[in-house]
C-alpha cells in the first residue's frame, strides 16, 4: 500500500463517515477491511484510533489479517454484518472486482457506508495479478448497478497511482450532516511529538549553529518585507509573531503565548486539512514567505512543501526548518531526544535530485539548521507525479550521512549573500516573470566555497 492511500481514506472518513447523521453519532462501529493485509501499511491504526471494531479479510494469511477468504470472490460473513466496509488498493488485483463489490454491499448494514480506493494510473504491480485501472465514472456505474448513492468520487493528485476514492451508501441521507466529534477527528491525524522525553543521553543533545533560527527568520522578514506569510507549525507563536504582514499559522494543537498582531490568524488544524480548504489561495495571497516547521518526518515535510508551492509564486521564499540533526539520535523518526529533527534532513537531497529547477540554500542556524528554497513553481507536477514512489524508500529509518551531520556546505545565516538574495527577490517579485532565478542560482553557486561554515 502506498503512503497517500492512508491520506485518502482519512480524508474520506472525515468528510463522510464522521459527518454522517447516523454513523457519526455511534460510538462503536463494526468495520470490515477487504484486502486488509498489512503490506507496506494498513488502515487498522486509523480505525482503531477511532475506537471502532476492526476486522481484516484477505485471500491469504499475513500481517493484520483476521479472516482468510477461502474464495476470493466471497466474504465469509453474514448479511449486514458491518457498518463500514473499506476496500483500498485491492480492486485492481481482483479479476472479478464487481463480484467482490456485490459481496461488500451484501455484508454492509442498510444504514452503513462503503469506501473504495483504487488506482487510475501507475505501473503494473501484480499481487498476484494487476488487472484494472479506474476512473470516477467507474464508480458512478458501480453505484448505479447496485442502486447505491455515490456520495463522492475524486481522483487523488498524488502519483504515480492517482487513486480514485469513492464513498457509497444504500440510501440518501435524510438528515443534514452533523459536526464531527472533535476527538475522533483529531484521532485520525498523525500525532505531533511535541513532548520531549524525560530521560535523555546528554551526549545526544549536541546543538550547533551560528545564529538562532528565530533571529534568522526575523532578518528574513525585515529584508524580504513579505506581503503575505504562511507558517506550518505554530506551537507557541514565537515565529509567527515575527511577521508584520497578514499571516496565517497552521497547527492542530497551537499553544500560543506570544502576542500576535490583529492581522495574524491561527488555523487550529493539520496542514493536510488546511490545504484541503477551497479558499486557501485567498487566505494567503500574495504569499511571499513560507516557514515549514511541522511534523518532523520527511513525508509530511515534503507534502507541506508541495502544498505550499501550489499557492506560491515565482518570488515566494520557502524556508524548511530542522534539516540538520546534530546527532544520529536526533534524526530518529520516533522522538528520543530533546533536540529533535526527525528525518526532515532527507528533504534536501529529494529536492536536489527531483527539482533541479529550484535553488537550495542550506543555512547554519541554531539549533537544527534551515533550508531556504528559491524559485517556487506552482505549476510543477514533478513531485506530485512521483510522490508515493519517491517517499516509500525515504520513510525507511536510516542515519544521516556525515555531510549532513557536519553541515557541509551550509552558509552562515549572517552572510551578506542572503541579504542580497532576499533584496533581489523583493525588488523583482512584481515583474511579469518574477525574479530571475538563474541569476540567483549563479549568485549562490559563485559564493561557494567563500563562506562555507563547516566542511
């Protein structure tokens, strides 16, 4: 299962299940996952975090499989046994998916819901066969054949599989959608690891850097003079308050103690939910500066960058925090240190390889480094088209390389080169083509190794 599949099912659960006037009010739903073996991931954690009863069925034994199907087209359950039936990344592997879907309808309660996710594109991936690709109209036809109501069918923007996700019910809702239970809504989200462990190894708590990241951010605001600012990961608000312009901060659990300005707005939600909102461009336009300091894992950091770039322009400056762990323990995906970057450090190489059109400026800020990205292109689809294939290997734990740990090539945050870059962007951002990115690239490349901090 690819990473975005979980994201797609989470979106569907939030949009349709938790807001349903019947299912959304129930404390314990019976959930069946058809084809639910844990193969590079499972929906089990999502469902169990909601407090629901989860059953997984698959054609063979495996991780997270509760019931083995002796017939691949038949579900060994009584009629109306489940309130929610999920089937993700399975239909393409089912030679007679229409028979399997009929079984899903049979075992689903009359007031229940069915959610299906299947690829619309992507490479052949036999397990043991790979037979089909689907479009939203495919699920419209399936709904018509079974007399079901198709609540929604959409195509994911994440490749290479670009899943089509659909939600079905037997009958139209007779009541209006309800406000979702906030605790269940939050339970679906990946947990922020804000709390540092009580017992730490002092040898793992090394912190380096020429200047505090917040002081560097202050200088960026002063020199760039952004007209609009977006921040992902607000926490206490000490970075958001640096903005004098209209600013939007996104954080599911903000604990703001800084005194914000009247033109600052904090959105208490995940970045994933924020970028699903239709009015995001209007909230942040013109977006001249973005600061990404969210969940400390590479898949979220990369998606935050991708989403932010989509609402940016050629002159937007995007700064990603926590790209320099000072010790391998600080780079762990599970927090075991006070000074903690997670594996956000991987994003530098990802962008360098996949997006050579960008200008990457690594900066030696205290305590965990920053990456300034220039040349945002909101029309680029490179990262979107390859995200799942690209991120799969990057989510595997590994220690940072020596160049990362030693901050090789990082530029001092007080280097006058950065002021020159930011002034040039500010002066050129209103030009029809935006700033001359190639001249900025030449400027950065020509500065090396003049002001390298470490090697």
